[in-house]
C-alpha cells in the first residue's frame, strides 16, 4: 500500500509540474488566514477547499479563467484551532497539503 501511495503521489506531483502548476501553502501554523500561492502558465479553473480532519469542507473558493502568479488568501474566521488540509483541484487533478490553525 505504501508503494502504491508513494507512486500515486509522485504521479500527481509530476502532473502538476508537467502542467506548470506550483502550489505553496503558508503560514503554518496560521491564525487569521492562510495563503495559497500558485502559478498557472495556462488559463484554467481552480477549486481550493479547506477540510477538517474528518474530511468535511469548512471553507471553499472557486476561481475561473485564471492564469499567472496567484496568491489566494483564505479567511480562517470561524475555523477552530486544529489540523486542517487544503485541497487544490485543477482539471481533474487534486493536490492536498496539511496545515495547522492556532
């Protein structure tokens, strides 16, 4: 299972790199907001979701017809302290990163 998971993560990372999409998340730990920073060389649609540890979406944003260097600030008002995940979707590919809210 670990080998398959690592292989799948590698394929997803390669897909994002091949399509010129770079996704960074900061700060962690976060307080009032978290920044999702990415670069898209081709115009497209993006969905960004913040999920709790149960996989429930607590915040979401959709951005359409975007390209270039993007820094999306996600408001964390009403989000309790704990461990969360940012799920980044673009053209059927999904990338997820963990972060902490203080």
